[in-house]
C-alpha cells in the first residue's frame, strides 16, 4: 500500500512546529511517526492513524472523519483512522496530532529494552 507523500509532509510540518523529536518508520503498509520510541501518528493509504487514550475512543469517534482502526479486521482500542473530512484543514490535522502527542507520554512502548 502506498501513502501520500504530500500528507506525510503536512504531518512533518506540524511535528516540527511543535518542536517534537520524532522519527519515521515504514510499517503496516504505511508510514508511522514515532515519538519517544512509541507509535504516535501515521498514514495508511490516504488516512491518518492516531494513537489516543482508549478511554476517549467514544468521544473521539463523534468527531468528523473518525473511525475505529480495524487494520487487521479486529478493532484496536486507542487507535483511530481519520479520513479526509477530519484532516482537510491544517487546523483539523493539528488537533488530531495534538491529541496523539498528549497521550504519548502515557502510551506503552513496544520497543524491547536492552539489558
């Protein structure tokens, strides 16, 4: 699956404006932006993927363009896809990235620690 390089640039700009240290990793057929070695936001095809607090799923699903991430056919708590309706403006995109960045310090890292 390909992802939009234009969309990736929009995300990079927002993260840079926030002065966040991040790195990119290609995974799940798309592109993920890692913050503190944790998946924060990403792109799968033309949609934004955000990692948010799972307790806020119901509230976040009421926002334009949001739906549960079901990449593997099973819903994933705390992960949402946001379609173009929810990311069409820079302000909308920034709002979703802000939500993901706010949750990031609470998120668990899947990176294995070296002994």
